[in-house]
C-alpha cells in the first residue's frame, strides 16, 4: 500500500512540474556565484585559498586558485601552491530533478586526531534554467 501512495505522489509531482511550466526536465545549468577560500572568524586557519577564479565553459568549470599552507601539516607542505585551469564537471548537479535551487555549502576539514580546523571554505550556487 505504501508503494502505491508513493507512486501516486510521484506521478502527481511530475504532472505539476510538467504542466505548470516549471518542468525539471528542461535544459539547465549550474551557476557558481561565490567561492570563498576562508570563512569569517577563521582567518588564522592553517590552509586557505586565495585569488580564486571560477569560469563556466560548456558546463565544465575551470578553477584557478592559490592554496596557502601556513603551517607544516603534512611533511614539508608549507608554502603557496598555485592551481591553474583545474577542471570540475558541473553536469553531475544537473541530474537533480529540480530548478532554481539556490544552495550554500560550508566545507570544514579537520585534523582526524586533534579535531583542529585545518581548512574552511564556502560555495554558493544555483541549478538554473538555461
């Protein structure tokens, strides 16, 4: 009985999506509005990103940034590392059957032993119609 109700609910949702003009199956794209390599209040963390540039080219994101490592967290990694034109495929986000979802992601990476915050970054974006 539960699967029958679930099936009916899914069919009703698809009907509303298709006939309301808000179809989730229309072409869509991922938009990245903001990528911050350090979180407010955590300016002293060991790892942060700077000079971040994100460009969307045919649903593939090209990311350039500098990874700044202030303390020796892993055997002589201290310093500034530059990444140019790294790629990130955004098409995986398009598999979600939704449109106009705006999202904010907070990434905290902590040391597994001491639980010290090593890195904090934020990302804001949207799955939007083309």
